[in-house]
C-alpha cells in the first residue's frame, strides 16, 4: 500500500444557518449580572454598504481582571470559575456581551499587552472567521505600548478602540468600506 496525500477539504462560506446549535441563553454573559465593575459591550456588524448584518455571530475571549486565562497554556493561577468566553448573535441588530475589563497580560518578547478582548466574527459570505480586538480608551498609555496595536497604521487604530457608552462601551464592526475594522491574520 502506498501513502496517498489527500487534498484539503475546500472552504465553504458560512451560511445564515450558523446559529443552529451555537447559541445558548448565557452566551453573552462572560460574568453574571451584578458582578462588580461589569460593563456591557454593544455594537453592530456592518457590511461594505453600511447595512447592519442581522445574522452574524460574535465570540469573545479574554483574560480575567488580573490578566490571566483559565487555560492550560497559562500556568499562572487564574480566577476560580472564570470562563472568559462570550458569544452573541446580532438578530436584534446588534451584539451585546456582559463582561469586565481584562487585565494587562504578558506579550511576545516580555512586552506587556494592553487590556483587550479578542473577537471572532462569523457571518454569511465569509470563508473563515475574522479576528479583531477591542481596546479601551482609558488605557491610552498601555495602548501606546501594545505590540499588536502598534503594528497597525496609526490612522486605523481607532477602529480597535471601544467608545464609552452609558452602561459600558460601544464597538461597531465594519467588514468593508470606510472605517473598516482592522482584522488580524491568525
């Protein structure tokens, strides 16, 4: 018998069916309601024409307030019960994630990363998820030293910084066009 190299499975676009089996009632709650210091991060996902995409799915992953992950790759002790993961649909026209501001965390080469939330965007027409980050305006000094944010052209960095809102922050995601959100190749 000879070894045979099989071709890769072809990519397919994510269809409007992507919500089947992916949503759950507490998906938007990275932390429970009533958690001290908790905020809502709300936003909409816009297509290249500026229209709201009503059937996207947003996933968030973040460190706890001390900059630690509850993950085997992070050997530092984490916060007991910390999930760090959120998932929200855009069926109401926007996504919403209830969380706390993460702490700074170690980065490549010993450089500290500014507090941020990693975001994955899934929507029909996309072959692969899009990955971006949410940074916070109150962290200007840390943001200026962040290696990932520093790799982005200065005039585009604002697309990665949330805007203050009444109960937390606003972070709109623009897939194309003017003010397109910066996405990372991961």
